[in-house]
C-alpha cells in the first residue's frame, strides 16, 4: 500500500487502521510487543529512531514501526535468537493471563440455554475465543521451542 502512496498513520483501536495519502515509497512495517513504563518507553522509542525506524502507532502494548527501504532486504526488528525468544515470551505471558479467566468463565456461561438465545450466542463466542486463544498459545510455545533448538 505504501508503494501506492497509502501510509499507515495511526491505530486508534484494535482492528482499525488509519492511512494517509502521500508520495509512493517502499516502507516495511513491523510490530513489537512491549509493556513499558513511560520512562522506559522513551528510551525504547529512541533506540528504534536511532536505527532508522519510525513509530506510526501503538495499541495495547503493540508498537507499530515502519522503515524506509532504499535498496536490498527489509530489516527485522529482532535478528538474534535470544531477542526473538524474549519477544515471543512477552506475548505468551500476556495471552496466558486470559486463559485461566476463560476457563473460570466457561462453567458460568454453560447452561446459557435456559436464559435465552443471546446467552447461547455469548457462550458460543466465549468458546471460540478460548479455542483461538489456546491455539495462539500453542503456536507461541512451538515457536519458542523451535528457536531454543536452533541454538
């Protein structure tokens, strides 16, 4: 899209992206997950700026960066194995918080048929979310284990 002149400008809420028109350019976009205090965040963002990355958005701990590629390959935020493992472990920790909550909620939601169709839909939605969350956690654990085996 950046090659067509549409550039990511902001991420106001999950799943919503704002773009602005501009000159066509060859940008790559990368995401990083961090939960930082304000003081840590400033130095974190400065580190990225020094490396040529521009922050274009932030949502729920996810930082959206872009980098202008002049020639050659697009850089990755993390190039070494330990940093990649750390990134996946941070994401895993944030997702793992929700799994026990979902497990505790399920018995309260089951039996929703007696309360009407709205609660049946709510029960089905909670079940789908729990399945997707579990799948994401399993995939993260697999990726972490793959990276650990490489080293």
